[in-house]
């Protein structure tokens, strides 16, 4: 077949391909490969990110910039009982990133909402530090997507049933049934709240 009679293959075609501009996530996107075992977790995270972009909740990730703020750490301890003489000696400086974040690539922050975890010291508007590299074992406080909604609960089990436990007697525990879509995002390692 002569070259001028061959069908046109390759190159750009009007209306084909990914559309330019912002996506449902509020920014440009990039294709990437994900291990098959992680597809449900990644899809859950992306669905929640879409909801968050619409203004439902706030999730943030540690900055990778090198702007560090080091604050003096005094060597003496503050008595919570009887007062003790103040110690003027500064032991070293402390960066809160070093104190709160063990694995930056696996860490994110989320703001708490509601009062179901008051008994664990988690109050409304507290900032939770979550580490995705820690195994979510029974007894840990976890952040999970439960049927597409983000929640924080203590991971428990009764027999073969997984329980998402509240830390406030006014709230019921959640027994995870087969029909419930549960994806555990990570383990809460620290809570930051104002007094």
C-alpha cells in the first residue's frame, strides 16, 4: 500500500487524551504504577482527598523543606506536683519535627473532630500525627476510612471480629462487619492540642 493511502496512526488527534487543566483534586495529575495489593488503599485515599478538596476536612503532610525551627530544651524537668528550683541550663535545642515525626515520608497530620476519643486525650480540633509505617495492631489508635468517611478509633478485637472502639462512654464501638468497607490509613503517634 502506498504511504499516502495508509491510515494515519499516532500523533495528536482532536479531543483525544487527558484534558488539560485542574483535576478533581485541585491540581494537575500524574500517572504512576501502584502495587495491586495497595490499589484499594490508594483509591480510598484519593476519594477522601477529593472530599477534602471540597472543604470537608483538613489533612496535611510534613513539609520537605529544610526550614527548621530549633527551640531551646531545658535540662531540668517541670514539677507537676510540688515546685522545684528553676534550672537555667539549656541542654540542647529541640526541633518538633525530630520529636513528633519518625518517618517523614510515611507521616501526615489530620485535625480531629467530635468527642468520641476524649478518654484517649483527643479533643475536637486537636492535630493528630499519623504514621503509616507502623503496623495497626490491636490496642493502637488508628485513622481509618470507614465506608469512605475518615474516623479515629482504638483498634480492638473480640474473637474474630474487628472493633473500632470509642474512648467515650457516650459513643458506641463499631463492630466491623463484612459489608463495611474499612481501610486503615495509619497509627496515631502523637496528639497536639492547645490548653
